[in-house]
C-alpha cells in the first residue's frame, strides 16, 4: 500500500509529458508517484506497450533509445485515468461521512 | 551497475529480445544502481521473457530495417511524388489515345507539365535530406530506398523522354 504500481500505465503517464529513454522514465515515474520501477519491469512494460502500438521507439541517442506515446496510447491513457478518477472520487466520497 | 555485470544480466534474456532491446537495456543497467533489488527484478523479468516471450509488434521488426526506414516521410514522399508524375503522364497519354488515337503534345507547357516539373524538382532536396540522414545510420536499407527513389524518378521521366512529350 502507499505506492501505485501499474507499470504500463505509469510508462504511458511518464511519456505523456514528452519522449524519454528508460532511465529518464524510471526517474520521472519515481517523482510522479513514488514507485521506482526495476529495469526488468520497465522493459517488460515497454515491450508490451510497443507491441500494442501505444508507444513507439525514436532514433537511438548513442546506446539509449527514447520512446514516445502514440495517439492510440494517449487515448488509452486518458480512458484509464478517467476510470481511475471516477474510482477515486467515488471512494473518497464514501470516506467523507466517516 | 558495473558494465560486466550489466552485460551478464542482459545475456540472461532470450536472443530475440536482446537483439531488439539488449543494447539500450544494458546501457540503462549501467546507469542505475547494481543493488540486489535491481538484479532480482532483471533476472525475474528475463525468466518471464523465456516463459512468456513478447511477440508481435516491434519485436518482429528492426527499427533500421528497410520497411521501417521506408516508412519515413523523407523516404516515401519522393517515391509518391514520382508515382503521381508517372500516373499523370500515363493518364495524359491514355486520354490522348482514347480521344484522338494518338499521343497529344502541347506546344505550350500546360499546367500538367508544370506540376510534373515542380514534383520532380521538389523531391530533390528531400532525397538529399534522406541520404544525409540515413546513409550513415542504416547504409544498406538507405541504399535500397535511394535505389527505389531513383527507379521511380527514372520511370516517371522515361515516357517523357522516349515519347518526346
């Protein structure tokens, strides 16, 4: 409890602010929600997201390759965050009388 | 993480995965801490990749393959421009043959001729940009694309040259 962990969603949210390579994503996600993804977990999520066409690789910068979110990825991110927002609003509403 | 350890951890992944992500993954491991948590996460992920390999998507394609390079606007736009010119020329010939039974030649250069000249000329800086950018990064696919661009350009010019249009 305390840290939100859904690696693909975290990667999408990180890339929503612009293209990033793996290490920059880890740092950004740590700032965003306090979860520090392991390299294996991160690349597992990157591979799945790329497979689904929700992110795409850019030209490599030396040995590092940045990724960017696609239009489809943005739609998925918006839909997932909207669902989460509805969930948190409803959950917090239930806590109010307590 | 020390480079030799990063290399060893990366080698735990299947060859196909390494071919696609190996270099960038190893570079990222070298930037991060080499603690036990990182090692366990990477080893666990490598084992998962052996059991449930990532399939489809870009795992099947090299970002510097001919297909990937061909999808760049600077690669396909010149080919598309040449093909538009070719269709215009062949269309003009076809219409001429259908209407008068012979190839129609304008004494003055009409709008089609101007469009042809613009399209054939404007693609030159695009081809140059493509060559400068891609010949260094991916020489073989870039040469293939350049050959295709040259072929399309020559195919568009051939009827104009041989039929004296």
